[in-house]
């Protein structure tokens, strides 16, 4: 199973790139999507989060107040470690299950594994064959993140500082797509890189 890790900084366009791969028939496993599924109403892990962090981080309907919890753990490293210790192993297990299901059901030449914080940990190193970085300049990162998440500019910049640097991501990438332009340009670049990945997988077989 050939697995391409897709990553990039906040606001780089990872989610849109993942959609484009899905649109052309490439199986995509997204850690952010899995995290949301694992913390949806009724999910067993919610009770554990409530036990550790308390009722204040939940809405009246019982759903997790993701914004409030994100702000809390972002400003409290010890609390962040508690959350990561709880949820990251569950995400990892689910991601491997989905990768295996995709291989069994569709026998793809390659799959995309979306990992926002790929270079901040090594949990997935043993399943990744190549790394694709979606990159853009910092002004685009800031404006996109503000528009998407209703965050302030200072909050976005703080999150950028908490991630590995842009230079680090680029230095560790096998392939890079520059995403400073339109969705049409991104789609064209995804199509080109898809053809390249197909050739790589065929040669590697």
C-alpha cells in the first residue's frame, strides 16, 4: 500500500487539496475528520474528555465546545498533553483501520493520509511512503484561516508559531504544491501530481 502524507501549515489549503484528490477517485483518510467523528455527540471518548476537563467545555446540547477546548489547551501545554494522550492513540487506530479498508475495498495504487501536524510527531512514519506539502505564503495563510475559523490575526499567527516553520516543512517534503492562486489552479496542480504519483506507484510495484 503506497501512502502519501498530505500536510501543510494552517490556512495552506490542505482540506481543499484533499477534496480534489477525492474528486478524482483517490481514497483519502483525514485525521481532522476522524478527530471530529471521535468527538461527536454520543462518541464514547466524550465522557472521558468531560471527566478530565469538566462540563465547562461542553455546549447545552451535549456537544463538545471545540473552540473553547482548543483555546484552553493551546494556552496550557500540560492540558494539551492530557488531551493528546487521550485522543491521538484513538485517531491513530482509526486511521490505520481506514487505510486497510481502502486497500481491501478499492485496491488503490495510492492513498492520501491527511496529517496536519505531520512533522510535530513521528506516529505515522512507518506507514508513509512520500510527503506532499501544500504550501502558500504567510499572508494567504492568515487570511484563509481568519475567514475559515473566525480567528483573529493574532490567534492565527500564534498557531503558526506553534507549528514547525514553513522552511522545515518544505525541506522535508518529497513533493510541493504552491497554493497561492485559485481553486482552478490548485485542481490543475493536483491533476499533475496525481499522474506523477500513479507513475511512481507503477514503477514501485
